[in-house]
């Protein structure tokens, strides 16, 4: 290889010395070593081409999300891709997808860079490092799509590869878990390449000869030649000169040996004749060829030559051109949710209004295009050289002087560079267009952006040297020994060299271009050829903050829209100082992601469930209980589950709500009862108010309802559609909920208002000035309907027992005396088939106290002995009068009830013309009773038979003035109705059942609902009917016999026979053999030890409401409701100490203590049983 280089070097020398050509060194026609300028010359530049290679493995990384999407991010986040999934679990893979990747020299550098001989070079000193060739390497992990996009020497290239499920991944790993428990996978697909690289390094060498000298004839002078080198890894020459004077590579020459000669090997100069000679050292070491000269003057200085005519220079002509163009901004953009780097929302899936977006544009920091042209020409000089010859011949006898003028045209080429075209463009702004932005677009101006700076001087030209004029070629002695005259030799070549040496080279200056403080085109004046300019630097990508604009809130006016498309433009302005640079440039921005506007709202509303006051027999587990005449609340949370997109999910959405509303299918009030809300009215609720309290009016019908809720998004249009719980689909802007509720009434305020026992009359009907409260009652406890203090105190609480009498502390109630009571209900208890069912039960407790236990109670009649209460033989019926003299029903109640009945009558338009046959006794034919008999009998007869199995019976007090007959009379006006009802309420006896079953029906009901402060338009009659008051009474027979429950009297013997004689029919009829009278034990009387006598019978009431005659399904429970106990709520105490200090335990429902050994017979010696 060295031999070859030596041959090449000889060719270089030959070409340079003879033809003046330049030489290009090559290896394998690929890597060319270039020496400029062509030598020999003072300074030379060696450009050594380098090659390199690498086999990088770029990879596409697909990351599985929580949904069925995979994402891949390329090129520092500038390109983002999404694809679907195939397979599940560990076998899940992304669907095949084509991905763009930018391959750069910086990211994938060569393994090493070498010259043709394999010498390595440090890459950081390599110029123009770029791609020479890129090809794909076959692999199972991918397919290439199209060709690699690049040009030789580029520093980046674009490749497109397809990866996914059809290909074999190089790495699969689990990096997290999905919400469903499946793994989230990280899958890598390698896309191997083979890359060849090009580049070059620059090395320079310079020679100098020292020094110029003035000599006298025969003087000698030693000249010195030195060479220095700027290596490829050095920025400038150093002063490290190497002496090459005597080296083999150095040869010395004289321009005129007749004046001054030089030793070609040593550089020693000898002066011979007056004149001037150039002594030149030639240093050659392949592929270098350098020279420099020193001027030797011998003797006196010559007279200045005559100046010749000026040079003739050609007009500079355009030669080679260097062009560069970076006019593709490589622009891309993204629109995402603030804040960058921690985006809460994935805008492709959804982002709400009132949230903000940012736009980020990536592009080259500037654009440029340029054309640099080298202009070449030539200056020609006409130079005459006068040569004097002194002739001697014929042994010196003859002499002559001959002058020869040599004339030459000396050419001096020149070349310099000018800027023919230059355009540099700085970023002005970018515009991003999307539906989600206000005004559908944003304009992004550069932040902290400094456009490139450059300066231009168009001073490129050439400077022709002055014509040196005629030259003195010196004197030459020609001596010939013969007789012939010496001939004049042809020394034109030597004289031309003399002329050449006399003409200086043309000096040139390039245009000047400085770009970002780097000299691109150097205007320093040089000889013959201006330095070749550099190319403009390649622009780089702007930083992420340059075209970045955040906090662009999505207006509330933007309704939901899926995948709103995005477009954009970027504008570059032509910077001042351009040369034929063109115009400002605008480029489209393609491939910007879409934005989905989806403002989420949820509605998971609730209605309070008033279980503490729910007296229903069978509570509805799927409905919230709303209690009449009580407050209730609704809860409209602003949070809850929405779609599982980033930023959505289970969270609070109050920010996006315009309003929350609730609609009741029944009338309501606000919490303070100051604002009436008609049914089916949408009520606005403050967005940030979780719970809102309302009040349920007493006149609302009991029953099942659905309360409606809706949450309206801030961006909802005027005409919107709704979706249950959450607007998970974009078409809907309102989330709704429907909550089932049940409106429920009350049964409450049971109290005893009168006891017929003579000893108790002073309590309820006190004498004047007697210290007894007005309207004395014995209440369940000291609390009202909702547990607040009523105002009554002991002893006026149930049960009535020893110690309850304010004056006679030892008294309970004697059997045979009834007690009157009433209670109230709220709700739909105003129809003809509604009633109160009371089931009395009995327990016994000794006088010394303790816990009562269940007992059976017997009584006897004139015809039957020891009838067990509750047995089939117990057929005694009970009656009561609504407003008997001791009850004192307020006249206002009677009046209002009569008006309601009359209003009902008007609605029915007519009544039947005769009373049903179920009436047992006729009423007087007065207008005061016949109407109400008819109305009551129609309403009561059927329900009574359904409830008890007995036909309903009415007992009327015969009017002395009229026979027993019934003539239906219909009132013709309200006053008549009031009078008729008032009269009937004082006289009519109403059947209420027997000792073990009581039923309070319509004839014993008054209506006491509110009549004042009602909302405008309210049905006052319906409001009146909303609260009902029921009147009843109860007693035990005077003579009762109490035994422990379950005791069989047939198995008990006594000392005497029964105190009743059987009739003949009873003794002979075999059908009576099971009658307790006939089968009672012989000798059993009231003194028998089996009877419990030294204590009290505790009467217990189980109270239920019946609606529409449905006895199998009682509506409300006073005591035994599954969710609450009204008896306890009203303050019933389940223990007391009597005046003697005995402790008694009670059960809920205990209303009164009867003496077991004292009865009304003791007061009157009456034989009546009750």
C-alpha cells in the first residue's frame, strides 16, 4: 500500500509541476483523500474520508393500559400511537400497527470511524458525520414499511415499521395490574438495522523558509525550511515548527542560479552576480506538496523596472455552487390536558368543560435556503524581459554585446465566492384549531425564542496586482574559443520564469457571512482563491417550552363532542438581511390528536329512610319511608362512579354541574315550611349542598311513589337527553335517578279519657276547686308523637293502676266499669272501610308486684257458667256512643266531620233509597238520624262482617215522639248536615266488638286535619281528612274468674257445686256435653283456690290500623312494628313502684289494672255482667 501511495504521490508532483492540476486520492472508488489547493503551495489542507458502521436495534415499546388500548410513544413523545388488543392475560398483545421512528446519528452513532487504512478517529472531531446507507435486517419481530427516507450525509432518517400480535416480541414483562386483576404488559419489538456512516477529518500543513537576505558576489547564506502541522483534533496551528532543511523530502531551487545558486540538498546559497533570485524549498511527503521562498538580493539594488500596461482581466463567471435547503419544518403538535407531564385526562377519551388544555408544537428552530457561487476569472499581463549577452570569441579578441527582449503573456487566475441567494426564516407563531378551544383555536407565540442572527457583506471581488513592467533579465557572458561568433541561446523558458516571478497573484475577497457568530463565508483577502464557504448549520428542534401554551379552558358552551379533529399551521417570517430570500412561509401541521369533550355528571341520589317513625306492619325494604307531617331529607351527591377514563372514575364532579334538581310527585314544603312546593315541580338544590331537608304535608296520600332527581351538566344544551346515574355516553348531558319512596301515616296519642268507676269520676269530672288538671287524661307516657315532652307528668300516664289516682293511691279499677279512650291517626284513614283494630289480652300480677303472666278470664251469665273470654261461647257484643255525655267531643270536630261527609255526599250525587237489611234496629224517622244511618250502614256493614265475622248492628234510642221506623232523609245544605250529625253522635250506639276484639270504624271517627294556613288552591276537605281521631271504650265483666293461662277447669275439683243450675235442655242435650258449664268440675266456686284473687288483671291493647277492609294485612302498628315502637317513643315506662313500694314489671300496650277481687257488683250489688 505504501508503494501505491508513492506512485500516486509522484503523479501528484508530476501533475502539479507540469499541468498545474489538482489531484484526488481514492480507495476503492469510494473514499477519496483530497488535497487543496493543488500543490506545491505554502499551505495545504488534507480532507480524509472516513467510514463506519453499526447494527443498532431500535425498538417499539407497546404499553397496555387499563382499557383494551395499547400505547406507544416515539421520538421523545412527539409521536404517540394507540391500537387495540388481541388475546387476554399474559397472552394479550397489541393489534398490528405501523409506527414512524426517527433514526439519528446522535442516537445511533457508529461503533467506530476509520480511514481507508483502518486507522480509527475520535468521533467528536469528525466533520459531516452522517448516514451513507441504511438497510433493514430481517427479524421475526417486525416488518419494514416502505423505504428508509434519507439522503446520503443526512444526520437523521425516517423509518416505518409494523409490529404487533402477528410478530414475535423480544421482551414481554408485567409492569402492573389492571382493575380486573389481569396483568398490564410491557411488550418490546426490536427493529434491527445495518447502518453505514460517512464523514471526514481535516488536517493542515504549512511550510516557511527563512529568511530573505542581501548578499555580495561570492557570499553564501544558509537558508532554513520548517514545516508545522494542525492535526485533525486541533483547532488551530501551533508554533511547533519542524526543521526539514536537510531532509530527503526537501529540495532547494534558485529562480536564477546565475545570480544566486543553492545547494539542492542543504539550502546553502552562493551569490554570483548582481540581481535578485528567489530561493524555493520544495517539501513533499505523500500526499503533501509544500513550497516557500526567500528573496536573495546580490549587489546593488536594481533600478525599478518600467511599469507596463495594466492587466486585462476577464469578467468573473459563475462556477461551482454550494447549495443548502432546510425548508421542511419537521413540525408536529399535540393538544393535551393540563398540566404537561402529569395530565389528568386523556383528551382522546374525554375531558370536561371548565378543564384546561395546552398546546405544544415541535419544529425546527429556523429554516434556511442558500446558494453560494464561486466566481472565476483570469488577469493577463504583457511582460518584457531584457536579456544582455556579452559575447567573446576568438580567444577574447572579439567582443560584442547583444540585448534580447523576451515578451510573455502572464496569466493570473482568480476565484472568489459570492452569496447569490440567502433566506433565513425565524418562527413567528403557531396556530392550533380544535372545537374544544374558545373561538375554536389558539395562537402560540414563541417563548424565550431567539431567532438566528446573521450578518452579510456582499463585498466579494478580486484585486488585480499592478503590472510590474519590463524586467531586466540580467547579463550573461558568452565566450567561445574559436573564431566564430557565439550564438545567442534560447532562454525563453528562463526568461518566462523571470516574468512569472515578477507578476504577483491576484488577491480575492469573498462575500462575508457570519451565522450565529460562526463564519460561514470568510471575506479575508487571500491569494488567487477565496476559501470555500461552509454550509449553513442544520437547524435543530426547538425545546418543549418554545411553542407551548397552557391554561386554555374549555368553555361551558361546548356541548359534548367525540373526537373533535385538530388542525394547525406554523408560520416562519423571513428575517432581515436576506438576499433574494423569498417570502414568509406557512406550513400545515398534520397528525394532531383529536379531542373529545365529555363533561361528566353523576346522580346517585338518596332519600332519607325515616325508620324511627315507620309504623308499617311490613316495611318495604326497597323504598325509603317518608312519614306524614314530618321532615325528610334528600341527598344529591356530586360524586360517584363514571366511566373509567383517566380523570373520571369514582370521584367528585361538582365542578362540572350547572344545577341539581329534585321533583316530588306530591306536595312538599321547604324545611322551615315557609315555601310551598306543588307536586311535580323541579326544585333547584345548591350544587355544593349535599343534603336538603323538606317537610311532608299531612294531606299527601299514603302510597308508593318515585322521587326523581337530575343533575345537569354545565354544558347541557337547552334540549338535552338523560342517562341513569351517569352520562357515560356523550349524547347525554344529564344524569338522573329515581328513588322509590313510601308515604306512611301515623297512629299515636292513645289516652284514657274517662273511667266509669265511681271512685275515679272525681279525676275526670272534678268538683269545683278540686286540684285536678282540666281535661284529665292518662297518656301512654310523658312524650308526644315524636318523643318530645307532652307536658303531662305522673300519675297521668299509663297504665291506670294503684297509685294513678291523684287522691286515692291504693285504687286500681274495679271490674265491670268501662274506660273510655281515644287515639289519632294520620294518613289515608278516612275511607268507609278504614278502621282501628284493638286486640285486648290479659295478664295477672299479684298485689305484691313482680312480672305479670298470661291468664284466662272467665265470666258467667244468667244462663251459662264460667264462659271463657275469647271462646266461642263468648258472644257478648259491646257498643259505644261517639259523643256520650262523659266524652265531650268538641263541637268543632263534629261540625268539620259533618261538612266533610256532606262534601262527600255532594260528590256521590245520590244515596240509596233504603237502609240495607243488615240494620238490626230501626232508628226514629227523623231527619237528624236517617241520613247518617244510611251513610254509616253502607260504609260499615260490609267491613264489619269482614273484620269480625259478625253482622254490624246499630242500637238506637227510640224517640218518644215517633215509632221505630226508618225514612232516609238527605240533608239539603251544610247546616242540615251538621245538625243531623251532631244529633246522631249523641244518641247512636255503635257496635265495637267483644272482649277480645275491638274495631273502631267510621261512625267513631272524627276528622281533625288542619284548616288554616293552607297553600292557595289546597283542597281543605282533603286536608281536614288527613288527621283522624278515633273514639272507643272497653270493660271487663263485673264478676270475673282468673286462672293461669291454659288451666283446664274440668281437671280442677272444689268444695262446692257450681253456683248456677243447668236447665233441663242443657242437661238432656248431648250437644252441650262440651260446654264448660256442663263439664265444669263439681264443687268449683269463686272461692276455689284455682282462681287468682289477690292481685290485678293487666289489660293490654295491641293496636293496629286497617285500610280498605284488608284485615289480613294490617297497615300500621302502634306497638309491634318491626322498625319502631310508638308506645315507647311516647315515653311508656315498663316498670313502676306502687304506693307500698312493690315493684311491677310492665309490657308495651298495658293500659289499665283491674282489681281481681273488686267489681262494680260490690258497689251496687248488681247482677248485671258489665
